[in-house]
C-alpha cells in the first residue's frame, strides 16, 4: 500500500507545474474478527478466530483541471492486486 501511494505521488510529481500534491494521510486500520466453531457437532467451546485488516490512505491532490487530465494520469498507474483505488472529485 505504501509503495502504491509513492507510485501515485511520483506520477503527480512529473506534472509539477499544474499539480500540487499534499501528501499521504493514514486512516485508522479497520479490523474485522470472525469467530468460527472448530467442529460443527461437538465442543461448542472450541472456536477459532480469524481477522481481516483493512488499511486505508488518503491522497489529496490539487490540480488545474483546464491543463491536466488527472483522471487519465491516475488510471495509468499500475497498482498491484489487492490494492483498490477510489477517485473522488470535489
């Protein structure tokens, strides 16, 4: 996740004249814990716990929309599997 954020920051650094990246902000890690019975018929007290952690980052990028097509720039970044990117325009 950190290398993906650095890759996006490097892409924005190539167009430094029209793009002003602020940096990476880490959000709290979301933990989901699942409790599963080890055996379906006996030993109801014997359970296993599994955990899924979701890490999130925010990149805030200011740009001049008349000079740079930021959407196509960010689509060109090849992110590894498991890393999702959501783009919000405000």
